[in-house]
């Protein structure tokens, strides 16, 4: 088991472009979470899935953000019409709910120029 | 969400014990205390969690005050690899939907 993986690790894009990130959770983990982290702050919860169902979305997740987990395995997070304020580290985590603990990936660092 | 308060930063010498405090005066009876840490350029990793009794695992110990309004994460012998941001988080048993604060930056001196 190689842990949670995220791709790409780094993304530089111009304002107004769309970006998509991918998260591959630990196999058989039924819950998958997305967080956003800006410099000097702790991660902020964005959304989470149980299998393919998106169970909760934070108010931070504006209409420009969409997340999917179509087959209950990998997940994608898309940001449309990126803004400079979207620059952050996007973290994915998975968990074998109801067993405890979240296992985080290394994150995707997004820079919007 | 119940809030926790942690010092912004702490410093320790290598191979000495480290006590990282966390205040959570508004904790509810069903809130578990979870600790995660984030090493530089990595995602957070689970450290330990507990409800009322003190807890030990291979990474650390968690001491919980009798009134549960505070807790302390104890690293018994700090190493350079323990330099990280440590987050104290209140949540359910399974650590669902974690709400992170700014955490405590731990610096370890050799």
C-alpha cells in the first residue's frame, strides 16, 4: 500500500483558467476528504465523500469548485475560472470509516498568476 | 465546532521530553481529542486521540485533564524528525471532518 497519492504535485496556472486535481486514496478506504491550506494556516475542510456520495460541502466551496468520486475510488477536484485567491495547497485524505484516523496525501500546490 | 487554543510555537532540545499543551474549555461530553502533526512539505499525519483516560502509543502520550478542559501531548524524547506543526482538534471518535486551527510549531534543537 503506497498511501494516498495526489497529482499533480504542483500546478501553475493563469487567472481564469480551469484546473483539475486528482486524488487516489488508500485502497478500500470508503471516505475521502478534500482540504485547502494557505501559508501559515491549518488545513480547511472543503468536502467529503463516502464511497461515491458527496455527503457534505463547506461554504468555502464556491460554485467554481466541483468535486467528484464517480466510482468510489479516486476523486477529482476542479476549479473553474481560477482566481489569485485560489492559490493554496489542496490536500486529500482518506479513511476506513468507521475505523478512525485520516490519512493525508502530500497535496497539490496551486499557484494562480 | 468546539475550539482549541495552542501556543504559536515551542522549542525543545533533542532527546529531551516535550509537552505540547492544548486548551479546550468548551469541549462537549462526546468530543474526542485528536492530535495530528504536519512535517515540512507533507500532509498532516495522525498522532494520537483520546476521550477521558490518558493514552499511549508508539509515537506519543496524551494526558487529559480530569475536567477535560485541557490536554497535553507528550513526546518522550524529541528528535529532529519531530520538528513539525502539531494540531489539537476536537471531533467525533472517528476524526471525521477535522477542523484544524493554526497549531503549534515545534522546533527541535540539536
